[in-house]
């Protein structure tokens, strides 16, 4: 089982300040179309194929893997991606919250397994190391905030 977490400050000194509402709009856009937030060519398809009042389903091709995710949105708080098909199974969560000092934070955490692979085997260990590295999910959080600022500057948020 893979468990990884990372948390970043939304508004570090020197960055354009984002409101909770703006970050939330960015997270919702990312959930609906990952192509807007991932490096060019990494996500080649991302379509919402079903939608209800409680959740929606997206199908995407990311890093060459076809995935189907059930995505739930807890308004201005949490986006949960349930990995229904693809190389991983489990949940990926993006959570927006204020810390004890009132500073806006963005946290990622996941509980995942790799389909068809030995639990805690070499493949899962390699994935764990990637998630926890400087190029892992902390980098993805910072990239999401950077892209949200770009969309805001382009009046696309």
C-alpha cells in the first residue's frame, strides 16, 4: 500500500495572493480537465463522461495509461479521485484548509495500491519513492497553484 502526503502554503511571500474561492475554482478545473494543469503531452485525453449531483466520472489518458476516476467535490474543501480503473487503485485527495494561524494550505494525500503488483513489492516501493520525492506530489501542488495564478491572470478562472 502506498501512502503519501504533502502540504504547501497557498500564498507564500512574493506570490500573487489567491483566495480560497480562486484556489477552489482551480482545483475544480483540474478535476474536470487535467490537461490544463499537467505538463504538455502528459495528459492526452480527459473527458467527463458521467455526472450526478454528488460526483462525476472522468476518463483520461495520463502518461500513456487509460484511467477512469470517480471524483467527488466537497465544496471549497476537498476533491477526491477514486481510481476505478488504471494502473492504481485507491484514492487521491486534494484538500484546501486553513491552518491554526489562518494561513491557507493545500494538502495532497493518497492511499493507493498498484493493480496486479505485489503489495509493498518493488513496483510499489518505487512509486512510493517517486510520490515522496521533490518531483512528486509536492511539486504537483506547487504546479497546480502556479497554473491557477496563470489562469487568474488570463481571466480564465
